[in-house]
C-alpha cells in the first residue's frame, strides 16, 4: 500500500510536470508565431514602396521575421516530443523564411 501511494504521488507529479512543459512549449510557439506573422505583414505592406524609409522598415521586418522563423524551427525540432505526434492545429512544424 505504501508503494502504491508513493507511485501514485510520482505519477501525479510527472503528469503535472508534463502538462507544464507542454503548456510552456505551446505558449512559446504561439508567441513566436504571432511575432513572425506581425513582422511578415509589415514586410509585405512596405516591400514594394518607393520610399526609402518604408523600404528600410520592410527590410527590418523581414530580418526579424526570418530570425524568428530560424529560432522557432529549432525550438520546435527540440521540443516536438511534448506532443507525441499530436500537435495542436494552431502550431506549425516550421515557419517559412521569407
């Protein structure tokens, strides 16, 4: 009986740790996706501008989006184990370099 109680306590702790790990990974992914999408939209909005200042804004946004995509893609690769092949529909395996 003592063993069962101890084992149950360990399972509860493992489940809580797994939940927190999964939640943290998903929250981080969603945050990076939002940042990427924002920078991508800014890039697309100004990329064909004739104004130097807007072209610079576009180029900076593209650089940020690509940096985010690179970090995101590595992060997902290192942490995809938390989903056990059951990735939420709003989280992507990769973000495209633009």
